[in-house]
C-alpha cells in the first residue's frame, strides 16, 4: 500500500479515491486451509489443514527465520474456531463446546465449560488467559497456568468474535 501524495480533491471522486495504489504480492500459498490464526504479537501464524482426510496444523514464523512446523491433530469433532498464542499454543474450539489446547511439545489439554458451540477464541497478549465465547452469551476467561475460570455472563447476544488490545 503506497500513498500518492500528489492527489487532490477538486470535486472529482476519482481523484479522491486515487491516493492509495495497491500492489498484490503472494507471500505464501497454502492449500487445504480450514482455519487460520495469528498470534497476538503477530510473530506466528497457524493454518489448520485438511488433506486426504488428515487434519494437521502448520505453524509459520512471520520473520521467516525458522522452517514451518507441521504436526497432526487427532480429532473427529467438528471445528468451529481456533486461536494461537504468542508461545505457539493452539486452541481449537468445537461445535460440542469443548476446547482443546495443543502445545508444541505434542502435549494437549481439554477445557470444558461451554454447553454449545465455541464460536470465538482469543489469547491475551501476555499468554496468561484464553478467552472463549459461544452461543450461550457468556465470555469465559481461562487462566492458562491453572484450571481457574472467570465469567462475564448475561451478554446481549452470542459471542461471534473476540479481539484483544495489544496492551491487554
């Protein structure tokens, strides 16, 4: 995206919309993508892939200093959302209300509270919390180092997306 500093508005809408010229660049091509997530610090991106009936997660570093890492995900549940932490912990939310956490050490952990589909997941920028929401209109704060949770109940509608401030 580059700005055209010479553009002026003289009553001509074409001139008004011309200040930005777009260039399309292919940075990466990934096939068979079901979901994608970017870490809060924007250093990692993960693609959830389904190829030949096999589900896997592929992690990339945005600085291109390390090779992509691919590992299998063993699950036959229907996925509804994903999130990625700054330390490459992958959270996968399912339509059954379960959340699975996958660590780079090939360990996994299951979180249970939602009674319906997990529609939104997001990690805090300090990696201390996973936030989840769903159709039951409750925001859940999962403390990552323990099994403690906090709730923000009685919201006016289902939670479809969660975004964090970088300073949160």
